[in-house]
């Protein structure tokens, strides 16, 4: 137990509280609780307090109240809390336990896990009612000014170009995230009269203010009814139960979610619905509002104060249904009845900063703690969920102690739709025009021409933004890399710059290879190049592009999707943004321009993600009686993930993948942790990685897990330290250590892992 030194009282009287603070240190801090004034109650676990922490003030969450300090602690060294901020606890006992478990599983502090559950306004106790924005003074910018900035002030030129591309007021935080720039270039541009700052006060939620007519539930098909009956039975019994709703695209999974929510609401309970990306699912949210009435929406597009208001309304029981992205899982819903994780396989449910949790697993744990029902829905479930729902897979390393998951299948599309026919085009057999890079092979060109002739719509998918992903050297065979990162530079034609997608560094387009001075040429295709090619082939088609370079304002998503839904756009081209949550019956053609991009990542889930992407984007077609067609272009058409996706054979694909996972002890047959260590000093990172790897092996040997064969259920495997796929990132040298084993085996080395996680430059990521 850590104490804060320097009492402000002569002889401390009162009780002591343990406070969890948002710091990397994995322990709580003891403070003195002086007698409360004005008849106020003492804080209880779940309340926030302001406390002195070193030379500054900090806000933490009370996690324990004791009458005395641990033995050996001098009470005169314990400082008193400064202020009690809440009369009633903001976090329920179940959420406190959930945060504790999340901290243990992700190797972060309890305080950091608790901070992830609170809106920013409550973490800092300063809700803001507006969002700072910046936009271009359009009439003031001339071509001469742009040229001068490019030559003399490249950062200002880049900032100006991004704001012009946004086409309207851009949130400051979005500007920082997209460019990696500071405020300084914007300040200089403001002094020149080229941009202006402002504040945005309107409600940013794209669904607010819309009148939504209440609708009536449609007649359920037999499989939907069976799924609804199973969920209702669990809700009526008020017991925890996990369900995997395995339904093909267009099979009516959302209708099952709606019936589950209506049942929970009728019983006086609440519900939480998680979707992969709130900005891309306006149709889904509209359906929930139409059936459930007022719905809370939690996502990063709200101001601090708006998010705080929504959070309070949920906590007080005024809003009983919450729809949102990953963090909505922590909504303080009283008497929670059901949690839905739609498209549970999506990688966006994984938090990439501490605490590095996966919303799917935390949703199951919260449902268990609160006696609620958890529904995971997907047409292509994660292999972890699929294995948990298979009786023959029971007893895997991760599922042995959990409530069994029940499988609810939906095998047919509703409303007359049918799964589209998928055909594969082997790009190795296609001959591009001389001097042109192959973007659309003749079969896809023909299919698109026929679709446009019928006045129908098409979606084209390519998971690579920019114009071209690399410059290739004809002499040495290498590619032009970022000076501070070990990755190839991507050419963005709209900026006429080479951009690093990791550190956001911009470089002029290289004329020669940086290694051998040989001639370089652009290779590969990105969405910019694809857009140019399609517009050249079909000049009369109305087309829109959706990627991180065009969706610079939060309003941009809905503007494009609304236009596509109205029929103002014929072709929608984009990255993963066009593969999620879109339901447009007029879409009869989907083209996958390069199905192989997901296969080239050094990740044991690469095949799974490739299969999921093809299946999900293919599911956007054929959602009406007109049917649909999918054309998949690939350089590797024989790959198992692609052939299985073409056959719509998830079950066969999952069986084969699970065999390989079991052989190599990847999830769900074991846990995998990746320790990443980084420093600007190569010698330091190498010494640190060796030290931690040695400590892990020593702990594993002492516990007896490294002496067992790795094939055994309790075997422990420690690999490394080794070079990661990207050795240098943002100028820092990196090494990685991989740890594989059962939950029991990892528990034996948990202390070493916890100590490592507190060291500067070390991150631990459960994969």
C-alpha cells in the first residue's frame, strides 16, 4: 500500500480511504478521510475524490474505506483528501469488480481501468459545452500562397491542405489525430488570415433531432422466433447466459436484438448495444430508436458535457437503452438486463491503448457479474466465440471456467433476399493496358457496366488508402522507407506527398532509391488510384470515396451515406468503412479490388480477417429480390480463406482454422501476450528485453510450467526477445517478446508481467 506524505493536520483523526488513480502504477493510494462538513455523508466505493498527488492535484475513485492503516504505516505521513466530488457513487459495485478484473487481465492499474469507464468530464471534473474547431478562410487562399507555403513552410502547407480537403469546420482533436501536427502551424496560418478558429456548440450526434416514427415488429421467421424464445427464457429466469447469434448477412439479427431489448424493458431492465463504429451505422441506430423510443448514444463525437449528460441520464434511469461504440459497454445502467455486441468479430472492439481490453470479452464478464444476458452477433463469428459455442470444443484453455455459450443459428435471409453469387478473378491471368496499373479486370468492368445500365448501385472495396502503397526500386528491389519508421511510404496524390501512415511524416515524392540511387516507380493501388481509374472508365457515373482522407469531418459519413441511400451516388468506393453495417437493397454489385491485403500481415488472425472482410463486404449485395453479384479480384485465388468465402462456408473455414490454432496453441486454445519494448537507445532496449525475458523464463521454471512439454494444456512458451515486424517506429527502436500459455500458466508469471508493465517503454498487449 502506497501512502502520500505530509499531513496537513497535527494528529490525524478519522478513517482512511484507498483511492485508485489514473497512473501506470498498479497499486492504490491511502488518504485520510477527515470528518465531513455540512452533514454530508462520507464517500463510499465508487465515489470520486480530489486528492493531493505529489506536487499536483488529481481525481481518483474510492475503492475501499478502512478504519485503520496497514501495520507499519506512519499515520502522520498520510495526507487528507482535498474534496469529495460525489454524494452518491458513480460506479456500481459490479463496475468496480469489472474494472478490477479488466486491470488484472490487461496488466494495467485499477485506476486506469476505472478511468476508462468514466466520461472525460468526470475524469477531470470540468465538462466543456463546446468543441474547438478550425476552418479555412476560403477567399483568402490563392495558388501563389499554396506554392509559397509548400516551398517555405511545409507544415503550414500540410495543415492548410487537410483543412481544404475537409470542406468545412474540422474539430481540433480530429486535426491532431489525422495529421500528427501541433497547433503551431495553425496559429501561424491564423496570423496570415488563412484560417480561423471557432467553437462548435451544436449536438454532434448525427441521430439527434431526427423524428423517427415508431414501427411495428415484422413477423418473425421460425429461426428468428426460436432465437427470441431462447433469449426471453433466460431473461425471465433472471440468469446469466451467453448467446452466439450466428446469422448470415441479411438474416435478421437486428430484429432478434430488438425483441430482446423490448423484453428487458418490459421487465424494468435496461440494455446496452455495441456496434463497431457508431458513425457508420445510422440505419441501425434509427431502428433502435423507432422501436425502443429514446435511446442514449455514447461515442467520441459528443462534447465532454454532452457525453456527461447522457451518462448521468443513464445512471439515473432516464434512458434505458444505450447504443454506442466500444466504451458504451461501461454505461452505468441500473438493473442491466441484456448486452448486445453486434458484429462481435470486428477488430475495432479491441482497445489499442491501456487498458487493452476486448469489448467482446468484457461484455461477457459484465453480463456474468450483473446476471444479464449477453448476445454476440455475427455472420462470421470470431473463432474464440465459435469454439465457445461448440460442445466438442468445451474445456479449451479459455472457456473451461465460463458459462457455456449457446448457439442460435439464422441460416436464411429474410425479406426475399439471398446470398449473392461470388466469382473470383485471378489477377495473374489478366493483362493490364500498357502503362497502366491493373485496378479493375475486364470481368469486373463488365459487371459494373451492366449494373449501371440497369440503374442499380455498386460498392467497391479496397482496404488500402492513398494512391499507391510503395515506391519500388528496379535496381535493388527495395522500397523507399520513412526516415523515422521501418515502413514504406505511401503516395497521396491529393497532397503530392509521400506519407508515413504511422508517424504522419510527409516527404516529397522520391526521385531515386534512398539505398542504391536506382530508379523507383510507384507500385500497387490505393483508393485514390482506384477512384481515378473508375472515373476514367465510367465518366458519367456518380461516385464517392470513403476513407480516412475524405471523411475528415464527422458529418461526412452521414452526408455520403444519405446521398448513396437517396440514389444520388451510383458507386461507393472505400476501405473498411463500406464493409460494415450498410443495408441498401439497391446494391446489386460488390467488387473487391484486391482481396489479398489482409493476408500479408504477420498475424495469426490474418486468414480469419481476410475471410471476414470478403464475407462482410459481399453481404452488402443481394439484399432484395433482385439478387446480387460479387466479383473478388485476387493474386492468391487458391488461398483457403478466399475459397471458403466464395463458397459462403464459414463452418468449414472455422474447422480448419481451429485445427491450426490448436496445433500452435493460439486462442482459443491458449492465451497470447505480446510485450513490446522501445527506446531511442538500441543498447538499452536490447538489455531491457533480455532482462525481462530472463525474468519470465525464471518465473516459469520456478512454477514448473516451462519444464512441461508445450503441447500440454498447461505448457508455457516464451519466444524472444526478437525483432517485431516494424523494428523502428517514430524514431524508437523496438523489440518484442511473445508469451503463450493457459490462463493458469500465465498466472504463475503474473507478478513478473505486472512489474514489467510499470516500466517506461514497455507495453503488454493480450492478443
